[in-house]
C-alpha cells in the first residue's frame, strides 16, 4: 500500500487528515490525481510500467486496484503513440472511483462544511 506523508509541522493537519471528512473528501482525490500525473508526466519511471519500483510502483498498483478500466498501454509522453487524452481519462476514472468508494463519508458532511 502506498504512503502519503503529511507535513506534521502544520498545526492540526494530522488530526484533520485522519478524522475530518471534508479534508479527506476534498484533498485526497486531488492528491491522488497529482501523484499519478507526476508519475506519467514528470518522472521517467513509467517508460516500462512492468519495471516500476519504489513509490512509483506502489501508487500505480494502488491506482490499478481502484480503476474500473486498465491503464493505457503507453504511459510515457516521449513514446510515439502516447495519447494524452486516454491517460487523462484513465487518471480521471481512478480519482472518480476513489471518491465513489468513499460515498458513505459524504453522508457525514454538510454543504456548509465546505465553506468554513
């Protein structure tokens, strides 16, 4: 399972990350999206997805476990048949499914909680 490190120097952030559904529901999908975009567009690790290691592998395995469809065959922008739209659709589907699996948490949240 991948790990997310949170800056503990920010007062109360660890408690918020663990117990505040508004924080989790608004932050975690965006964090997941950012991590997947970094792996594909910035890191050079994904030239051969079968050879991923370290944190890249953990996060891609996690994304594939969540995803309702498999990732595109080409995930490296330098490849000739790289399709940015397909990659973004896949990342969107992963983050959407991640959010959908937390639907019960939405019941704990009032619309007003997002305007704090």
